[in-house]
């Protein structure tokens, strides 16, 4: 049970943290989640061609029932999303290697050197990316299961 004193302190703190007030601050904060586009619900037009190609490959040896087409779209979108996450991970890993000047040297720590700040930033970005990677693998696994269920149960009534 929360004490009155703690509750009042929480209310004071909540009133103080209401977000940005200025138009520019609101505009800036509204774009916080758009740094890499990995949390986007859908893909742009440039990716739709790749989705269609993957759907065609998935449906090549199956009947094109509406359920199978929907499941194939889910698999294709999950696969492309995972590829985007892994490409970004590869890019960040390259930045880490660049910050280290090639292969890491265990005897020479990066902190305190010129490469410490870029290395720390790249490691932080890699750490934040882990959540998207886990979600992408989970989404892909679920999509493949649904597709397998639809294809496996296609002839059953």
C-alpha cells in the first residue's frame, strides 16, 4: 500500500513530466521511434515487389487458396523484416569493427582513446537492436507455423 506522502510525491512528479511544450519539441519527440523504421507496421512500395516474389515462391507448389495466400504474405513480410534487422545489425557490427580499427586488440581497451565514443555509440545501438531482432525471429517463426498449418490442413475438412 502506498503512503500518502509517496502518493503526493508521485503526483507532483507526474505534473512536472508532461513532455515537450514547444512546437519544435513536440515535432522532434514525435519522430523518436522513426530512426531506423524497424517498428513500422508495413513496408514501402519498393519492398512490395519483393513480397510478391516471395509469395509466388511459397505458393508455387501449393493451392492458392485465400488462407494460403494470406499466410504466404505473412511469411514473406516476416522474412523481409528479419532481413532488414539483420542488415542493420551487420552495418552496426561494421561500425564497431571500424571504431576498433579492425580486429579488437584485447590488451588495449577502447575507453579513453579517440575510438571510445564511436565504439560506445555503436555498442549501444547494437544493444537496442536486440529487441527488434528477437521480435523479427518470433514473427518469422509464427508466420511459418501458420503457413505450415494452412498448407498441412488444406485437404482436410
